[in-house]
């Protein structure tokens, strides 16, 4: 059974930090491109950060560059999102995604974790 379990969300003040984790199971984590997306009510889900299967390449949404860092530990089947200098506009539900375009391809989502940035 495939599972992506996010954790680490919560309430934080502006300027603060949080680290999200996504623990994966039920598929071959080491081949997957892992990403974090976020969504707020009434808006489309947007890419926050992505990392290739070996961790050698990352990319970020423009609004989080230089503040967020994505990383992964293939031995632990876990992907992380370190979020620094958080802003109220970072408030959203954050989702973990696992994607592989090989055969058979897969595209898995976690259940999401709420991040609220407020004073």
C-alpha cells in the first residue's frame, strides 16, 4: 500500500521556520522525483520545490527561492522541506508528491499538512 505521510506543519510567526517531512512507503522511493506543492482555498495547487531521484538537482517556485530548501534521504525514504523566513502568504496546505514517468509510471500524493504563518 502506497503511503506518503507529511508531518511538521503547524502555526508559526512571520520570520519563523518550520521543517516538513514526508515519509514514503509502498513504492521504490529512490527512483521517484519528489516534490512539495501547496494549495490555498480557491486557488490551484502550486509547485513549491522539487528534487530529482538522486538529489542532484532541485528547483523552486519563485516565491520561495532563497527561503526554502528541499532535500531527501533515500535510505529513510523521506523528503524534507526546510522553510525559513516564513511569510503570511506561505500559509497553505502543503502536499508531498512522488512522480516517476517510467513503466509503470506513478504519481502519488500525500494527505497534506497545514502551515499557518500568523502573529
